[in-house]
C-alpha cells in the first residue's frame, strides 16, 4: 500500500494495472484491455502526435507480450505464498519480504521499458513537454484537494477510508469493532502530506528537466536510456538514501503493522474470502500467461 506521493514514477505500468484490478472483478478482462488503458494514460500526459501513436502502441504491445510471458506465472507464485502465509499466520518480517519483492519487480518492469521510454522522450516536442508540465500541475492540485483538505483529523479519515477500500476488496466487510482497531492502526502511521507533495514535485521536476535536456542537447538513444535509468533508480534508491529516510522507514513500518493488524483481526470467514480472491487471481494469471496472443 504505497502512499500516493510515490506514484508519479512507479506508476507507469504496474500501479495502473493494480488500480484497474482493484476496481474490476475480472482480472483477465482488465489485463486484456490493459494495453489500451496504458496507451490512453500516456496520451493523457503528452498528447501523442499521429506519428508517435503507432510507435507507442507497438511498444506497449511488446511490453505486454514480455510481461505476459515472463512475469505472470511469478505473480501467481507470489499469491500462492501469500495464501500460505495467510493460512499459517504471517509475520511482519514476511510482509516486509513481500513488499520488497514487489518493489524489486516494479523496478525491473520500468527498467525493461527504458528503451521505449527513451524513444518517446526523444520524440517529444516543446508543446508536449508543456502539456506534461500542466498534467503534473493538475495532478498535484488533485492531490491537495483529496489528501490535504481540512485539519489533521479530516486527513486521517480520508487516508483510513482509502485503506479500507483495499482491505474490503480482499477480506469483505468488517465489524464496527474491527474497524475501530483498524482505524487506530491507520492513525498510528506518520502523517505529513506536505512531504509526499514535495516528493511528487521533486520527481516531476526531475522528469521535466530530463526530457528538456534530451530535447535541448539532442541526446542520442544510449544517453537518453542512461538518463531514464537514472531517474528510475533514483525513485527507488531515494527511499533509502534521502534526508527523509527516517520518515519513509517509519511510514513503511507503520503500513506493514496496519496490514498485519487487519490480518490478525480477520475472522476465518474473512480469511476464506481473501483466499478465494487470491485463488481467482492465481487462476487468471496462469490463464493469461498461457495465452499465446
């Protein structure tokens, strides 16, 4: 459950997919339409030209083909591990390992897309970079509207409700007694949306500076790929190396404790609900991986 402030860079593909899955009962339907959704997502950021559109669609098709053939069976195995952990009683250390695995796979996915991202960056025109900048500004305004409205209590309440949407997806409904304990664990997480907003803007400015440099210096493919790889790695390494590491670490620790609290509170019926949800996705991942499209 990464905070919204991390999504600017990490969300190119995997976060988009997970968001669709959270809102769709059929994983196969969501995934099979994911290439179209990703195309429109990219177009919404830079307003693709007619020349760029066919190239981007082809690149997305290649990325999905690679992802279908190399990643989906692994996702099924991760969910099988989660099923065993849920049945046996998961520990916070195991949740940390699971979260680290997701981060590793997200980084690998983005790095895999580096050549295609580099070609797109090299083809951007000044007006498209301006469109990207306006999109970032609009996203930030939306973040402020949703996450920074009202006093601390209001912001805590919004964050709690967003978390509950995810927990209810997995476990079904909760009793009022369970919700009270989950709310307590949710509120125990550090709250500083100014930090997340600042981190969002920092990454956005780095992206804008990079694409402007590609354009102004007319960087070649290799140099552009190196620049993008640096952006991707910085997005992950910053959590470990920045001056805000103590805050990031405490937030991640509290997030894991929140998830652990929910699992420990879950009734046998709620755990069975989660097991069925995971098994449905395992079956879908395997079916999708076997699809020869």
